[in-house]
C-alpha cells in the first residue's frame, strides 16, 4: 500500500510545488512520531501525512477548476474560506487518484485545516502534525509541540483556540466546524 | 402601551436588583437615541431597552427554575453558555407577563446577548445600546460608541469580533449564533 502511494510523488510535487511538497514530507514524519506515541496505525499516519496537501494548488482558479472537475461544491463556506478547499479536494483526490479507501485516512485529510467535533486520533494527529512539523514557526508553536506529544485533546484545544483568535485579529471568515471543534475540545479539557 | 410597561417597574426591579435595573434604564435611553439616528420606532426601542434584562436573575438555580416554569429548554447551547439564558427567558417574559406582541421587539430582547445573522435595526440597536450605555467601561468601548452612531453594521462587527476574541482569551464557550453573526457582519463591512 505504502509503495503504491509513493509512486505518485512526482505527480503530487508537480501539482503543489517543491516547497509545499517538502512540507508534506515533514508532516508525514511528524505524524508517524505522533502515531507511535498514541498507538495509532503508523501506516495510516504516513499515508495521510503524505497526502494531506496533495490538492494544495496555489493558483486559485486552477484549484476551483479542479474542484469542479471532481464534483466538489465550493459554494457556501468553502467560498468564504478558500484556504479550506484543498483539504476537502485532497480527500477526494486521495480516494479517486491514489486509491485510498480507508475512511479515517480520508477524513484526516479532509479535516486537517478546520478540525471538527469528535475527531479520531488519526485526524487529530494529522491536524497537529501539520501545525507542528519542524519548520513551522509561529507564536505558541513550541507550546503546541509540547502539548501534542502529551495530550492530543489539550493540543487540539490550544491550537483551535489560538487559530480563532488569529482569524478574528485578521478579520477573516471563521469556519463553523472550527468553532464547534474548539468548543468540543474546550469541554474535553476544562 | 409605554405606560403599561412602566407599571411593571417594581416587579422587574425586585427580580433583577436595583443595580441591574439602573443599567436597563441607561440601555433604554441609549436605545432611544440610536433609534432617533436610524429612524427606528422609538417606542419599540424604549420598550425593548427597558425589558431587555427583565429576566436577568442572578441566582442561577432560580433562573433555571424560572426557565422551566416558562417552558424554556436550557439544554444544549444555553447550558454551555448560561449567560444567554436571561435573554431568551426575557423575551418569553416580555410576551407572557408584559404583553409584548411585537415580534421584532421580542427578537431584540432574545438576541441582545448573542446577536444573530441578518438582524433588524431594532435588534442591532438593543444589542449595541447594551454594550455602549454610558456606564459601560471596557477596552474599545469608546470606539464602539463612535461606530454605533455612524454605522450599525460596522459597530455590530466590531463588537462581535471583539467579544469572540475575549471569549477565546477566557476559554469559555462561544455560541454558534455569535460566530455566524460575526461572519455575517464581517461580510457586510469588508
């Protein structure tokens, strides 16, 4: 299975660019480490990490075109929060182009940007690996790294709550799933 | 109509206490001023302002008991954000005890704490009068006062966005209606 996935390396690199591709490799490695800590299937973490940004097409028009091609409706929230499109589309490409059948892996790709209520451990791991891979650098990243190896739910809350503050500061759209997730993990840890 | 409402002054004062009652009078006056600016029915603004906190019972057990008595279901979000209960209950009391029939006035009472998408001008005025009455004192209140007499939608966005940041900072539950309202007014002003 793993071999199957990695033969798409060039195709994915061409779609998302070298820099973004290097990020996906770091997310994959971080996800494997977290999977080990939390006794989550490492192969699933590896695949989900490797594929999480497989649809991160920089050109927004191309991204929309690809979404249409694969039947992803981007009206509603995805139109207001276009930074989420690649995650939803990535989940579709993982299934249709790279033959990933495992629902948990597909959901980990789909929700790696917004989060959602009641995530599986694999979903949390991909969400957190994306934010904590070694080259990430933002205020609070060290605390998030610390939390992510100690307590997935606490790390989820910390990450989501900070993201919401950041989105409010920047006056950009806040996806409802993210608030529901933030409230959900708040309840888990408080 | 106005005379009818004011004869409940003592009843309301007894329910919510002198200090809170003085706040409702200031909100009423602020609401009348805003109604004048935005050509909104001043009598409705006066009634909604006067009654907006008519159910603000400080004792949480008593508040829950009163909610049950008037058939207000406080499971779900109201349980997680008990500071909202008084607004929903207030709208019910306004109708059942104080004979307010006007739907817009009842909604202005109901949504004065959370806000919601697509509010009427009266709803916005009560929401903003509650935050900007002369004794209110918090970071940003002067800017909010300024905005509230210039542009209701801009004031709504500023207020909701700041509230969300504050709730995130305090790690408390964020009501979904407030995020939807914040996103809605963001779109109106950006």
